[in-house]
C-alpha cells in the first residue's frame, strides 16, 4: 500500500483529491509538523475465508468457568 503524508499546517486540504487517492489504494497520514495525528484509509470490503484457521475456539468455550477461577479473582 502506498502511503502519502500531508502536513495539515502547510498543505491546503482538498477532500476530493484525498478521497481519490484513498480510493486508489493510498493511505494518507496527516501530520502536524513531525507528529502523525491521523490516518485515512479505505474502508474496503471484507471477504470471509481469506485466512482459514487464523482464529479458533476451544471445544469448552461455552462451559462455565471452574469455581477456582472465581475464588482466585477476589
């Protein structure tokens, strides 16, 4: 992903131009001098199934927690 920085103190901001860059896949970092203050990225579209196996749930996920768990929390 291409990244562009925009210094908000020095650069006049044209929202339509920024949005066209973002639509083309560019990430915009808004800077105040040397300090990054915000990032503008495309919302994009999420596609299910792109990373199969990246997340899993244990078999006992829905089981109640043991009493020892609650006793140690106090």
